[in-house]
C-alpha cells in the first residue's frame, strides 16, 4: 500500500495515540505534525479540516477528523 498518510496531533490527545497505535499495528507509514508546537502545521490542518480538533488524518487527500477506526480501516484497506 502506497498511500500518503499524515496525522495532525497534540501530545495530550488520547485519540491521536489510538490512531498512531492502529497505524503501528498495521505497519502504516505516516508523517506526524504536532499542531501544539508547530503553527504552520496547525494552519495546514485548519485549512484542510476547517476545525481545531485533533486528530486530523489526511490519507491521500481524504480528510478524517477524530478517531474513526472503521473509516480509517476502509480508507487504508486494512482489517480491524
């Protein structure tokens, strides 16, 4: 699978950790941006999702807000 995956997170976000654990379990490579410490990443995230909540996950341009295991599994073509 060669999908480009990017996740916007904050250090204290439980759902961000859950999303990253799902990625790790299924060997999904991803790029992570901490929007708490990176204003440019925060601006990019808001431009993509139109909100401030995390996690925001960008899978090949498809935007997911929050941890939705089934939607992420479908987008990444993984079994949960």
